[in-house]
C-alpha cells in the first residue's frame, strides 16, 4: 500500500512539472530558465523562438 501512495505522489509531481513547462513555453519563456544574453547558444535559442512566434 505505501508503494502505491508514493507512486501516486511521484506521478502527481511529474504531471505538475509538465504542466508548468507547457505554460512557460506558451508564454515564450526559455525552457532552460537562463538568460539568453549569457548563454553561448543564446543566438540559436532566440532565433528558434522568433520562428515559432512568427508561425503562430
């Protein structure tokens, strides 16, 4: 019985994390959580987000 409870808690945490990631993506926030200006791959990330926004 405790295994089932722990499993449900883990699944609930995963679902909440996925929901939060989807909300952040829809809001245009970078998924890495960092600042693109300090990132060596910032230009790639910014151009990808720009292309996604133009396609909407």
